[in-house]
C-alpha cells in the first residue's frame, strides 16, 4: 500500500507480517516498522547516499540489492559507516 495512496496505511501495517519499501518511502516506512515492531525489507537499486543512509537508519531486517555491484557498494559504505 503506497503511503501516498491516502488509504489507511497504519491499519495495513498492523495487519502486515513485514513491511517492504524503497527509495523515498524508506524513512516513513522504517518509522512505522519501528513503531509497530514489524521487520522491514528495503529494496536497493541505486547508489545514491540516501539509499544506504535510510536503509541503515532503523529497523531493516533485510536489504535486497538488484545487482552484485550494488552489494559491493553497500559493503564499502557500511565498512566506512558501521
């Protein structure tokens, strides 16, 4: 359920087993995941700095990279910013 859909997103979060997000929706979805105690899965498909910062800022249980080079970039980022 996209946050911008103006549906009862919080109700959907309460019923969910896991939350999935990417790009600009990660910060708000991570906040809801923390608040409701839900695991968060983040899909990462670019190397823009916010991708890693947002993914690392909270409740991320699993990061899914779209390529091996994305995984390598993430490993470099997290080696520098644990």
